[in-house]
């Protein structure tokens, strides 16, 4: 088995530079992130910001992260995943965070979504920030409404 790197240099900077060099295409554009996932985006495939209570279809496997500032006791943010374009109605509630005290708080959910599954984020108050991260290169979810 060959030793790495081939030039015999084993310091951390040399290893990192070599690793980063293989993380970019020859034209300088990035390949998939070093962890195999894209950067986060807050835009769907039409270039619009994600909306609460709105269904999206995943074009690739990925991860949805959403958070909101809740100001009323018992209000919640919820993440759903399903096999139809109505994940909040016919899908499965994956995660819910509820405000339990009278102090304003930021609550969030994070859900894994498989390719061709649908997801939806609901919040009973506030406007949530919804972010998507694709497995591999960025492929934004498709708006279903």
C-alpha cells in the first residue's frame, strides 16, 4: 500500500490542501461538500423562499431544518413527511417542538427526507425559517402547491 501523501509530506496543512484540492472541479466550481452534503438553501426549485404549511417534494435525499420564534404558550412548530403531496394531512408527524412557558422562545425541528418523499413545516405562530440540505450536490425541493 502506498503512503499518503505521495510527496512524503505529512503535516496537517499539506493534508488539508490536498483534501480541498479534490473537493473542487478543475474549473474551480465546488463538488459536493466535504461531508457529502450540499450547502443549506432557503429556496425551492422555482427560486422562491420556503413557506410554512406548504408541501415540497424532495428531488434528492436530504435534511430539512426549521426554526421559529414562538410567543404564545402551547404554540408549536411541526415537521411532517409523507408519500403524497399532503404530508401534514396524510403523512407522519416526525418532530414537534411546543412552547411550554410564557417566555418567548425559539423552537426548531430537523427531519430527514428521502428522495421523492414530501415534507411540510407548520407553525401555529410566527414565520419559520426553513432550510434544505441535499445529499450530494444541491438539488432544491419542488414546490407542490
